[in-house]
């Protein structure tokens, strides 16, 4: 038997330790939580992404009584950006969440489906997407979705 150890590295920052541009992106994700349609979970998630040309797109989770057709904030923002600016790579993505008590203390992470979509964007444009996960206790900064999606599925084009 051989044991394989998978290791992820992320950094945690205070908001004031980040650049002005990073802070703006995070604030846009926080603001996007207001756009969530969450009549079932009451869990508001907002995302803001930055394209290589400086354009910012936001997204918010959108629930539906038929739960499988619910859309996460991350994919909402990514699909909007891809529909309108398909030639522009995504360079950064910020995510924030709140519940009835306000913004969450600890950052939340993207679900598996969102991680796979972010990975597809990294593959499509051949560059990592920096991810900022906001919590009032601090912001986790991840250099690539591969850091939180070990043993990821990527179609290498070989059939």
C-alpha cells in the first residue's frame, strides 16, 4: 500500500491587509448578497469576479422550489461574465455570505459544482483564478481552485 497525502495552502488576511482593488471586489461580493433570492434557506451568498480587462460582474444565489435548478452566486457571476465577455479571462473571484444574524464570522467555500466550473475557467484561459472567501474573522485567499479541489476532473482532450 502507498499513502498519498494531499495538502492545500491558503492565507488568511484582515480586510485592511489587502489592496484597495481586492477590498473593492470583496465589498462588491458583500453588496451582492442583497440580490440573493432565498425564500427557502434564507442564506444569502454574493459573488464578485474580476475580468482581465478590469470589468467586474456580480452574482447572487437564486433558489427555486425545485432545488436542483437553484443557482449558486459563483456560477451566477461566472455565467453572466462568460455570456457577455467570453474573450476575457477571470482573474479573481470574491465570495461572501450572510444569514439572519448578518455576515458570517467564518468564510464559506464554493460547493463542488462551483469548484468544477471555476476549474473549467482556469483550464479555458490557462491561468489561475484567485479566490477571496470573506468572513468577519478574516479573508481566506486561495491562489487557484486546484488548492481546494484536489484530484480534480479535467478533460485533457484525450478520448
